[in-house]
C-alpha cells in the first residue's frame, strides 16, 4: 500500500490555505489536482520540445510527434487496450461521448432502433445519445435504480430487446458512487447485438480498468479527473468498430487524401483527432498515468474504499441530521459520498464548509434526472483521491457537526438559490 502522506508532498496546491484554514480538497470527482511530476513534464515539453505534430520533418516536430504518439501507447496499456491506435485523444469525456454518438450513430442508427441509458447517467453521456436518437428517429429508454441506489438489472433485462442498438452507462455514478457491473451490462448488450458504451469518467481514475476483461465496446474518460491536465480526454473503441466509423469532426489531420470530389479518411486514431490536438495535454496525461501506475490502481481503489468506510463510521455520529445517498453496501461504491444536512440548503452547506477550508461540490452534479428520480433539488458531494487523509475527514465531520449546531442561523430563507445550473460534475 502507498503512503498518502508521502504522496501529498507531490501536490504543491495542498500547501495552500483557504480562509486561513488548511485546504481540504474533497472535490475530486469534479477535477483533481496535479502532482509536480505532471506540472514538470508540461514545462519541459513547452520549454524543450514544443512544435506541432505530424506536420514537419524538423527536429522539434519529430520529437513532439513521438511524445504524442507514445502517450497513446501509455494510455492503451493502462486500460488494457489491444493496441495504441484504439486510443483517440479528445477534449474530455463529454467530447468523447459526442464524437462517438455522432460518428457511430449517424452510420448505425435508424428509425425504430432503441438506445438504453440509465437514470444515473451524467448529462455528458446522456445528451449526445438523446440528440442522435432524435436525429435518427431512434427511441431512448432509461434503466431505473433500486431504492438502495444500485442499477436495477432486472429493469435492464426487461427493457432490452432486438431493437436495442446501444446501452450506455456510467461505470461509477458521480453522485451515488455506485459501481456498476460493466461486464454484466456488456453481456446483456451483446446478447442482442447492441454495443456497450461505458462512461469511465469516475472509474478510470480510481480503479483498475481492463476494457478486454469488461468486454465493453467503447470507453470514455477525462484526463483532468486523474491528475492530468484539462482539455484532454479519451475515447477508446474496439478496433474493428472504430475502423468502420466515419469521423464526426472533420478537417486537418483526419484525411489521407482529398480531391474536390473525394475524401479518403486517415487510419485510426488520427481520423477522429481533427485539427491540432492537445499535444501537451496528452503528454501530461501520459505522465499522470505513469504516476498512478506506480502507485497501482488496486491500491488506489482499496485506499479510497477505506476512506469511505472511515467517513461512514464517523458520519454515524451525526445521527438523524444527515441523509446519505447511494448503496449502503460499501463494497458497491467508490470514493464518493453525497448527502444533505436536514433543514439546510446544500449550497449553504457547501459555502459554510468552505469557511472551514473544506472544498466540496454542491448542486445536481450534471445529473438532473437522477436528482429528480431521488426527489432531490441537490446534494453535497465529498469525493476523495489518493492525497486525502483521515485527519481531513475528521475536520470535515467536525465542521458538519458545527454547522448542524448553528443550523438555526442558516436553515430556511434560502429559497432564492434553488435554481441549479450544470457546469461540470
Ligand atoms: C460520470 C461522468 N461522466 C462524464 C463527465 C463529464 O466529464 P468532463 O466534464 O470532463 O467532460 C463527468 C464529469 O463530471 C462524470 O462525472
């Protein structure tokens, strides 16, 4: 097992304070901080090797191209892909989802087809499929959750049919923390000839990922949620499926040849990486992957589960004052704890926690349908990563206890902040 106290020394931002208190960063599901190793590799790239890729025979362009290409390989190995060219670099998970829904959907969906999503999907892996469904005349169905916040597999079995062409789902819910059984869902999809699209935005940063073992067809995730820079994401696809897809975003870099009346698309993955890509982002992501691999994703998962267990043990001390969402069986959840304090608006709780130095996310976390399904206007979400420690959870729980004591000062009177806006979740 790794030592989180040693890990913390790699993260310069953890040295800062907020409102005179030591920063406790529990907003990792929104985005994570960057270790010095990732920051350094970006500085090194920009100061020593920077140039555009695949566009010149000069030394800098060759060096940048090599670094960018090898980043594909590093990421491919990290998720158990068969080869480097199954990795398409995108802007983020949202971008991956849009590229996939249009590139695959325009070719493969027709009127009467069905797409199955889940009520726990993040908007990023829900709206692109809804949009392409509307364009192609396909129908969308939603798999429900059980009262314990687990995906309702019986409902999925009932909704799937020969008309199903896509099942898209999150491997881990960004609100409930629920870890879904990707292999089981992929098996159900394949039993009717549908593709299984796994949103790994919350799972790839936190647990071992092996696309071949899960047997899914596509996987999407974001670099910024796993210690990498912003603006870099991944769309992994099974090679045969990627090869038969035409790109949705087109332009420079996507073609092998163009005449005024013909286009020959470039081979994968370049066909899907239109324009000058986020070269530095990809190199930074590769460094983040190397950093995580050194720790071992098994260790990351195990450690975060320990933090969640510790939180649950401590949070019980708050008694009836708190409602926690998601599976009560902790083995079914990752490092996310969403809750509400009774009688205090979630945004108020978030603002107050900030005064104790604790950064959490509040709102609907880009999962409005899930909140409506739960009958909630929002939640407070604490989400952990490798640099969080038990002492921080102690401060967090003490702060909640304090806020509860002071509830009379804050309860009610905040109806003007009911409206929710989705930024990133
Ligand atoms: C489950 C899930 N899917 C997709 C996304 C979208 O990620 P991004 O904003 O990096 O595109 C998020 C991020 O918040 C998420 O939690």
